[in-house]
């Protein structure tokens, strides 16, 4: 019998099962005595036995109460220890935080349905914050990267670039800190391995084993127990192209950024690449859609150029947020204001579909400003009047992460956006463990 397997040596279950059983017996005897002392006759072998011992009413009540209490203590102790023994085997990192884990997961499942589109480090940063407020997350990731380890794997194996997808998977992972160290490990030696990322190689191997990139993502998502889902914008091999201000047409992300002229327009080749059905379903079912932060022309806009995604975002019955970059990006957005970032997106989509723009108001330390200026970057200027004239609502906050580089604080950014979503639709289940007004 399968039940008998629970009695195998080493499981740590038998002794506590015996304790719980003794507790049940004691509680039963105690309840019988208490009820009989109150004149409630229970015709059982237990009551007959204790009648034989000539218990009077008072003695029966005291003895029964003691046995009932002790029985409950033993029963609950035994059941708790059995449960912890099982959890220690299947959930070794969180067995002592069971209540917190269960409560958090229950609450996060009630959070708003959010779709985030982008790529690079910007999207993964945003997801790290959002997963603390909802597990109803879908990340739609651009697949036009052609540099570094991702570019090499793309060229050698003919697969989609795994780097941005890997970053998003790690951002949504349950045990992020541990897995991040492992899957972000980069080989520094070996002619073929040098420069490759372990996570990228794992996705490449799973693609070969499962037969396609999407199945590989699904498998590693289960291993990492991610909070949400990660989807490539398309499963077709696409190349990002750009028409430059000087009239040149350039193909490839790396070539675009390194070109001497500024970007006028970007496009995908082939232009008729198809999105995943799951991506379209997530957009239509979303409570909010978030674009950015990230490289404007190489991370944010490319997703919207995939046939079907643009139409889905425009027609979706939910607010669309654009998280503007804090700094301009050399080779892409030199000298751009926040309004020019917004205009570039809407020019490519040919429609005014963005409802909110999120901007940073915190002053950047002089030390960082000097470093970025030497690299050709500067803070994105915010002309609030121009933004309001563009028909968008401006969400302003101190969003700067306190590090040695200029990035958004993932938790502050997520808190700001989720708080606004809840204001728009108060019927959303509020995530009770967090005060979004802090």
C-alpha cells in the first residue's frame, strides 16, 4: 500500500505520527469525561471504564479537562512536526517561513495583471520590483540582440538571443540571489567558452533538448519557480534595422548604436514576423501595460514592431505606462527630452496610446554626472508642459537607485505604478502586506 511508504525509516514521520495518535486518544478520553461530568451520558467503552473506577463529577471534570488539553497539545505538536518534516524535504529554504510564504503567495495572486514590454537590464530591473506586488506578470522580451554571448550563440546555433530572456527569468525567480550567481557566471577562459554566460548556455542546451526556444524557457521557468511568465516577442529570427538621419540604412543592433549618424526610424526584418499567441492574450487580458525603462530604439520600440503586438497594445482596455530613462543613451537618444522619447514611440506606432509617463525628479550626484558626461550621456530633461500637451499624465517621483551607476530603484518604481493602478480601479485586491502609500 502507498500509505505504508510514509513509515519508511529516515522520513522523520513515524515518531510524530505516534505522538499525534496518542494526542487524539487522550483528547477523546478527556472529552468523554468532561461531557459525562456535565450529565451528558456517553455510552462508550471509555465512559464505562471510568465509571468502573468510581470517578465523581468533579474528579471527572478535572481529569477530563487535563487529558483534553494535553491531547490537543500532543496532537498539534505531532501534526506540526510531520508537516515540517515534509516541507524540509520539498521546500528546504523556506520551511521555517511557511506562514509567510503561503500568505505572500495568496496575496500576490490577487494583484493586478501586468504586461511589461522591453529588454536589456531595464526590463529585468522593473520585474524585480513588480514581483513583490503581484505574480500576475507577463514579460514580453525583445529578441533582436546580436552582441556578446547572445550574439555568438545566435550566429553559431541559429537560436534566438537568450541574454535578455535570461535576465528576466532570474529577475522573477523565487531564489533570485542564489540562482543569479550561478546563471550569470561568465567564463573567462577557454577559446570557445570565454565570454559566454552559463545561463545563456543552459538556454541553448535546453533549446536543443526540447526542440525550440519557447519550450526551453518553459522548462527553466519551472526550475526557477518564477513569479509570472517570460515570453519572447516572436519566435522568428528577426534583425533590427534603422534608417539614419544621413540617409543610410543600417542592419543589426550593434551596428546601429555604433553608427556615426543619429537614428531616424527603426524597423524589423522580416516585417511580418508573428508574435506568440500567449503574448497577445496577456495584453488583451491586462490591467496595465508598461513600456520601458530601457534603450528606446533597441529594447522598447522593437517589441511594438512585431505584427499584432502594436495592434493589441493600442486596442487593449487598460492604461499604458511608459517609464522614461533617467539618462540619455549615446548613439540612440543623444540630447533627447522625455517628450522626445515619448514622441519617438508614438511616431513608430502611429498613434497616441500612452496614458502615463513616469519620470525621475531626483537630482543625480555630481560624481555620477561627471562620469556619464565623459561617456556622452546626460540627464533626460523633463519639460512637463510639453508632456501634458502631448496628452499624457506625468508621474513624478525620486526614482534613483543609490548605487555607483544611474538606474531606477526597482521597488520604488513598482510601488509607484502599482499604486496608480489600484487608484484607477479600486476593486483590485490590495496586497495587504505592503502599504503602497509609503
